[in-house]
């Protein structure tokens, strides 16, 4: 998987006018397109394989994050019950503050 996705910039008007051609380029040539409206990126059209790679990468990153967090909590010797209690207390404080307004 390359580090950077090379994508052609297109407008919504180009997308509408050339949708079939652009989809063929994505499917057959593995091209990618970024749809821009007034210079603002609003969507991307990428090969579905690339999307699956990005989803898998995101899952792996999140798995590593949670594993690191669990190791950190174990090193601190903080139990899940203590964390849940602290979260519940924080939520109660926020709710109490909202009611006081």
C-alpha cells in the first residue's frame, strides 16, 4: 500500500457528466478521484480494494491503541471498576451542572 493516494481532482459537474467513465477508470485502472466544490474536498471515489485496506488499517490501529491502553491501565493498577466509577461520577457532575443553569 503506497503512503500517498494520488487522486485527480474533479468538480461535481464533471462527476455528473462523466460518471460512467470515471467509475470504469476506478475499476479498471485503479484511479482515484477527489470531488471538490469551490476548492473544498467533499468526497473521494477510490477502488473498493483501497477502501478495504484503509478500513483494515484503521482496525489495526484501534486494536493497537486499545492494547496499549490496557497495558497502561494495568501498569497503573487501575481496575475497570474504578474507571467506571470515575466516569459515572464525572457524568453526574456534568449533569448536575447542566441542571443548575
